[in-house]
C-alpha cells in the first residue's frame, strides 16, 4: 500500500510543481499503439516500447484529462486508506460527483485506470479496482489455499471440494491471497467456451487425462491469466489453449501467451510465453470435416490484421491464417459434436495432444 500511495503522490506533486513554477501542467504517457509493441527478450512477451505522448493543459481535452487524473488519484488513495475496493463500473458512476471531470462513458475511466498503472508501475488490483466479472472456473487435481473473508486460510481441492462449476478464481490472485499448494496433473487445458468446459467435465476428461481444466469465459480476465501463469511457473505444468477457429479466438490465445495489446505494460505478470495452441485450427476444419460458418467482412479484416500482428509472426500462424482466408470458413469447438458427445474427449483431444507430445 505504501508503494502505491507514494507513486500516486508523485503524480499530484508533478502537477503541483508545474503550477508553482508557472509551467503548463502535463504528464507523459507511453503510446499504447500496435506500432509501439516490441518483444521483450528477458520476459519473452510483447510489451510497449519507448514511444511516448504528452498530455498537457495546453488544450481543453488535455486539461480535462489532467483534472480527471487527479480526481482518480484522490479516489484511489481514499479507498486504500479506508480499506475499500471498487468495481470499474462503480468508479465510472462515482465520477458523476466530480463535476466537469465526470466521464462520458466507462471506456474513458477504464483507460485512465490503465494509464495510471503505466505511470505508477503498479497494477490495477493494487489500486483495489476490480472488474465486474468473476475469474475463470477451474476443475482438476490442484489444491489451493485461499484466505477467507475472516482472514483464515482454507485449503480447497479443485476436484473433491467443488461442484460441477469448479473453483472460482477471485479477482486478486497474488501470493498473499492464494497459495498453490500442490498439483498432480500433466497439463492445463484452457478452454474458451462454457459449453465445451461442461462437456469435458461431464466426460471426466480432467481425471482420465490428468488435466487441469480452466474455463476462460471468452476473453480471459486478468486474474485468470495471472492464475494460469502462476500454476505454469510455480508448479511446472504446461499450458494448452483450446478455442474456436476464428480471429477473435486466436486473440484469446495471444493474450494468454504473449499479452494483450491494451495490457502490454504488465505482460510480464499476465502472459505465459510457453503456452501452446491446440485448436480448433483452420487445418482442423479441413482434416476433421467440421461444420462451418462463412467468414464475415469483420472476420476477414481481423485475420488480415493478424497477419501483421507481431504476436502471430511465426510460420504456424501465418500458414493457418492464410488457409482460413483461402477456405473462407470458421468453426466452433462444439462443431466436434457432429461425431457424437464423446468424440472430443475420446478422439479429437487425445489425437491433438499426442501430436503435440503432451500425452
């Protein structure tokens, strides 16, 4: 907490210093653009480079941004002192009391919270800001120790102590909140859709194949990515990602393996560079003769963009994306049900995992 408050004070002090020295107040931010993404050789993730932009009170928009920044800094400081937390949605509505500094829509407040992460080198979770959505569901032979609301430590086995919905990952997953005690599994299978997660649970895939199943709930929350990274690094369990076959699903994999563009400033805390993509691939559409839908104009535009995305620069992705553009089709995980409800666990996944030398 002291570190966070100290960094927040620096932002306020910089603005105060500008005023006292008759300078136009300003703050410098890293440019959060695709052109400013570069590979970090140390962490093996994609992060923002050194390009920077200045926001100053020389313009009305810049002055408004600075005003909102100071209001948010003060709000976060108050939360920390009062030991409270706030959802990002609550933060947006709280700004209604900030007069001219109130936000027009939540995207503005969300973006400013991320800017503060960059300025302070602290994570949003340290600000006690949390998203509306819960983290992922987990089922597998994994034991965690979680601190309860009363402050007690409680061990949870993610097979024996949970129902079909699994263990729910909280928004705060650092070591002072959750400890990873033990695991007996060969791999983590991160699954995009709830329907496929439920299918694998019902078919007992976690027990039969010694897997830890994680339901990503679409684009995974930060807590989900952080949890996956911790299990991978602390327990030496490889990560396999299983999604639909479309450009948006490929970006889900990219966010797990390399980091998302909007959170590139904290990729080293969220990304798991050793993650492998299992499918569904465009090649699978052809090889398994899967039911498909036609690519939309938005899909084609997104695939073309991914061909120039540094996170998809290797030959595997270029070949798969070009194949998908050639066949003009996309498919879903549940398309495997064409061959029956057990096909995905008895045939598809074992074949793919064997090819990857996971099992």
